[in-house]
């Protein structure tokens, strides 16, 4: 890994070929069988195939099992506080627009304490990728109901079952003004996960990807039927969405869905007997916040001078 000084000039071109192992950070400490392992592998495969340069890449997270992600990817990383991954990632991208920025959140992290930031990040449409790793529970703090916990599912905070209907992150996201890329995939569909991540990374704008993720400790049964019965899955297929031959062969139910049709995307996002995977909405014509604001571009020396002045102002 390069030192921070090299990041100051990371806009310079490089001809180096990055190998898969160069994206491998610390040894993951997730539980055996946790879906986060598959998601990490899919992200690393995508980074390698897209040749995303590690020293020009930043992973940002909040708090939760999924939020250990920056420790396990050998790029720059920022492990923030609960629910604040998106404003941190937005600040990084706006100040360093040449970087590849990823925000990784859990369902509690994004949809509860971070819900306000989630809504406005969609509206701002900053050019970055947001991954919602949704296991339907607070896992790190040991089994509390989250906004996406199914109604009736027991937890430490709701021993008799969650009282409220589960929040649907897809319908919420698709209801926000200026949403430009919305997709859903699953940890147990690795090829589809990989292709969805590639599509999200290539989209210019705010790419929101909900990844259905198994928790073997607290919600082992929630996605079990979908894993064991491929007929429960319905793929959204389109040339402007995700095409994955392996998934299309495994899952027999397909829907030809044009991601530019927002009304149809909203209809398909509603809860049904099938779990739908694919790109629900994609609109590359939406303006990004960076271009709308026309933010000034500073040299590395100017950035250091501004930081120095600010630090000197607070010096005792």
C-alpha cells in the first residue's frame, strides 16, 4: 500500500496491472457462513476486473458487522460512526472527485440512524457506489430488530416478534427525487452479485445496491427458502441492466424489465412471492452533484495550505 503522500497526486495516470491479491486486506473476522464473506469476494473480483487502482480508492463505513469492510480491502478506508457513512463518503468524493468512493452500510446503519443521510445522498446523486448489506437484523450488537426485520420475527428487542411491517429499501429509494441507479442482488448468487457490482461501478451517479445477506447466527432462516428453492427468485433482465448467463440458467423466472421505466421499477420493487434480483432503475441523464455545483479544483499544495491554516487557527 502506498503512503498518504502518494494520494495527493493520485490523479496521475498509471499503466500498472493490479492483481487480485493487491485488494486483500486484513483477515475477515465475520462469523463462519456470514454472507459478508461472499460480498467481500465479489467486491474484490470487481475491483480487479475493472482495474480500480487501490491508492485511488476509498471504502467508507459506519458501524455494524458490514462496516468492518474497510479493514479487509487494501485501499484507503474510513471507519466512521453509526449511520454516517454517506456524509463521510460524500465529503470525500466532493473534495477528491477523481477517487473511486464506496460506502458500505448495514440495514440498521443505513435505514435507521442513517436514514436522513440515505434520502439526501440519493437526491444529491454524487458519483459513488453505496452498498446496503441487508441481513434484516442488528448483528454486531447481538440480535435487535432493524427496520428491515420481517414483521413477527423475534429478536432481543422484540421477543414476541417485530411489531411493525418491514421497511422496503427498494421502494423507499425509488421514491426519492433524482435516484439514478437502484439494484438488488444476493450474497448466495455470486455471479449475479459480481455483475451487479460492475454495473453499479460503471454508472455515473449515485449507485445504490441492496445486497440480501445471510446472517447464520441471528437470521439463519430468513433467506433459507430462497437459497434452497431457485423458483423463489425472479431475475430482471435487460441489456441496460444485468445479464448473467449462470444466474439466468439457474433461475427460471425472468422479467424483461427496461430500467429506464421508473413506474414499472416501482411496481416490481413491491413485495411479492418472488425475490427479484437485478437493476430496477438506471437513468444516466440525471445530473451529478459535482457537475451541478461546479466545485473548484485545488492542487495538492493548495489543499495542504488550507488544512494548515485551519489547524493553525485551532492551535493553542
